[in-house]
C-alpha cells in the first residue's frame, strides 16, 4: 500500500475527532485502531509516518507519538527504528472464569469486530461412556455434535467443537436452523442459565485438516481450550473443544 493509499484509508475517521470529548491522543489512537480492525491494513503493512499522521489528523507530533504508544501497548502496531510503524492484526484477550455466559459471537462484537462462521457441521450422535459421564446423560442418549470454523472480520481464528445434550438444545435443532450465537440461543430461547465452567488450556499442533481450515502452517501450534459449562446449581450444559489460533489469541488469568 503506497503513501497516498495509506492516507486515503483514514478518510472519514479524521473528521470525527472534533466531536469526541476524550483526550486527543485517545481519539487519534482509536481512529487508527478502527482502520486496523476493519482490515484496511494487513499484517506488516506500514502505516503513515509520524509526520504524515500529524498532518492527517491536524495534531502535534507529541499527540501522535502518545497515540502510537497506546496502540503498541495493545499489540496493534510494531515499530522498527529506521523502518517505520507497522500494523498487526488484533489479538483477542480472553479471561477464563469471567463473563462465563458470553460466547464467541458476543465477545467479538464487544471488541467492535465482526464475528462469523465459515464452516458448520451439525449431527446427532449417541453419547458414549465418556460424554455420558461429562454431561450427566444416559449412555446412548442423543447429543448434538457441532463443528464450526469461527471468523473475525472474515478471517478464520478458531475451530470449535461442541457437544450439547438434546434436552438442552432441543430436538428440532438442525444445521439449517442453527443460530449464529449458540450461547444467546440457549439463554434466550431455551432458558438456560450459565453459572461457571471448568477448563484446561494446552498448546497442540493442528492436524493437516485443521491447519487448512484455519489457514495455518502445520508447524504453528494452536491453543486448545477444553471446557465444560454448568448451571449455577452444577448441572452440565455443554462440553466444547476450541482450537484457537495462537497468533490471534492470548489468555489472561487472575489467580
């Protein structure tokens, strides 16, 4: 992307600065953040220089530097001395144990990004001994097995596998009627109340199939989060295995 194109990418955001009451550097930082999050800048795309940003936003160089420092702390840009400032696609910070009733769709929307699904498989399968114990259902009872590739701004970031008892999700569920947000559907349509979850996190290498779905090299590890969700009274709701791209996710745990 050339200098003129990089400058043109900010059209429409600079004019809104004067209507925002927050400190000026935060307004500039958010204008740049919006352009990175929207996909206008790919990884390793050089942003306009400090001098160019100063002119674009009509602010001092000190304000631009403060804005860039804030973006660098958030991991949205990297700066190389003598080379310039480069965009980095956002990482998604998850805090296990907090907001347990909010799924992928709602979490991504809360970041100002666009969630989506590029692949969906839905089947009914009988519970084996392992899942009968995990989900407290009889062996052989019906479980919904849902496999999805979740996207953020049309980029695949997560391969999700969910097992949900029929009594929880409803016997009329199918691939054709499956909602964008499973959590929202269970809460609002099925009356499910989420309480807490147990989870483990480990780094694993993806299979060739999974690497293809997530657009990864085979030697790039993914973060596997295996989790069981419960009602406040301790009744299991669903079990899931989510394979997160390690270059797009980080986990924050407070102990």
